């Protein structure tokens, strides 16, 4: 075999090996990104459910007729805790996507009534084969995705409450919120218990959850 032919054969082998390596790397990166996207969106959905629940059950009762219209607790009070509540949902969805793992989970509140959840994932380790294994070892990909959850364009108001005649004893009260083309109310009894509301109606107050990177 001539030197030229030998060099050509080596070059072809190197190029082929490079394509295999690039293909495997691209595959694991793609799996990691799919897992990161799914995990961050799932975490945001879970955070939304918990945010609604915390807001509904965290309202402050009016204590006088005078404050019946003004006493209510804003969504923003529960934004930070809501963002952190989606961790296990992120882990579950990462595992469901090519058995990926959550390397890091973080949430922040960059603006009024807005939460961003960032999930970093590692894909499942892929066993490299033959020469590739000898040169680069096993392959693993990583990726990052951030989902945004917001209820910024919403305003709420109390109804003043229903009171016993000639007394400051509260019978019932209601908080109504509207914005983003939706409206929802929560009815409370005199002890502060939420007795009538629709989580799905409150959920429609939120902007659509979306990936922002």
C-alpha cells in the first residue's frame, strides 16, 4: 500500500470518527434540552397551582366595614414560594425524558407578579462504542431552559363584605380579580374560609406559561 493511499485511509477514518462523535454529542445535547424544556414548563405549571392555592388561602379578612373593599393580599406575596415549589415536578419530567437528571433548579421574581424558573439538566450517559469509547469515553449532554409564569396584568378588589346589622360581625366577603381577558372571584365565610372559587378560573388570569430562552 502506497503512503498516499495509507494517508487517505487514515484521513477517512478520522473524519468518520469525528462524525460519529459529533452525532453522539448532538444526540445527547438534544435529549438534555428536551428534558430541560419539559422540566421547566412542568415546574411552572406546578408553581402556578401552588401559587393559586397559597393566594386563595392566604387572604386577610376585613375587620371593619371601612376596610372591606381594600383588605386583600396581592399575588406578589406568594411569588417567591410558588417558584420554589415546582422542583419535584421538574425532577419527574426530566426523568421521563431519556432518564435525564436535574443538575440545578432555581427560581427568581424579576418583576411584579412574575416568576422565572430555570432548570439545568444532564442527559443519561450514553455508552460510546469501539474506537469512539477509547478516544472520548462515555457521552453525556447538558442543557438549560427557563420558563416564565406571570399574572402581572391583573387587578383585584374586595366587595366590602356582608355584616350583621348594626355590628362589626362579618358574615361573608369576596375578592374579585380581573385582567388578561378573564375574571375570577373567591367567596369567603365570616371565619375566613374559602367556600366558593374555581382554580381553573383563577388560572385563566395568568399569562400563558412560556419558555423564554
